[in-house]
C-alpha cells in the first residue's frame, strides 16, 4: 500500500493500482452493488489478507484483479498496464502470463499423479520452473507419484499451489484456500503460501473468513458492503504455526 510504513518487507513498486472500482449485477429488477467505488494500491511482493463477511465484495474484487471478471466502472492497473479495455483474449493472456489462482476446492485431475497435475501447467507455460522445485516449495516432493485419492485434503491443496506457481506467476490469488481444512492441515497450506511469497516474491492476496490469518500478512484489508472499511499493516508477521486458529 502506498504511504504506509513497512517494517516487514522492502517494497519497491506497485503491482496493482485500483481506482474507483465498481461492480453492479442486474437480474431483472434486482440491482446488487458488489463493489462501491473501491480504491487500493497493492505493492509488488506484498502478502495481503482480505477479511470480511460473505457478500462484502472480497471474491468479486479478486475476480476482477485476476481478469476473470470486468468492473462496471473504475480502473485496474497492473504494473502500469490498464486492464479496463482489454477484450476476452487479452485478459486470457494476462491471466496466463501473470496470475495463479488457488480456490477452496482443489480441482485436481484424479487420474493423474501430483507431479502430472503440476506438469500440465508447466507444459503450456512460457518459462516454467522445474516441477520438482514447485513441489519442493510446498513440501510435497516426496508425494509426487501419489494420486489425489492417496493424498489428504491439505496435501491436495498444496499440489494445487504447486500447480499454480510452476508457471512463475507474478501474482497469486487465493479464495478461501483453507476453508475446507482443519487447523493442522490448514497451517501446512498457509506455510506453503508464505514460502511462495518469500522465495518467489509473489504478490499474494488471500481471501478468508479466518481472522487469525491476518497475523501472517504485510497488510490486512477489511471489506464491508462493497468497500474497504479498515486497512492496517503488521509491523511483524507471525509464522503459520504460531497463529491461534
């Protein structure tokens, strides 16, 4: 974030500049304002946690900055590039080249091993990292030859993280990545995300209902009614194993 002290990480430049972002959904006579003029700067390499109740706009915001949806009004800039006027093809290229997605459900292909699930993305990436390295970063190289049915929920989510990072994305967008997990496995997934942020300097945005996760972040962004009601920076970041679940 701009004009904010940062004792946890040296920040050099912006990843995103979001200005006056609005998103309105119209169904018949029903109008829902999911985002109401939101403005926000996100620095390169930042780890941000987005908190707020269901319907506060968190996932809508994530979908727009990730190029999965388009705003009704306002501007999104990524590294100085304005995304507002991009057509579907340009947004597809933007996602392919820059964005990794992690969702609550893992969406692994059951007939492929962990390694093969990650290789699928590596094969179509412009400059992929070694598949073993991607699995190493999330602590799963020893499970590379196991099928999803042979992995726990936390292990499957870590495979999904490895699959997302193997293409070396500049940004990792995570929507409730621990929502289906218990504390023990959730902590392992959060450790993997923190490792990616630290080792690859990947700008990381995590949407969650788990307020304890805020202690892991450089910046904590509270959403309410389609806007930001509070924003703060952490002077220090806790390790996942040290947070109260």
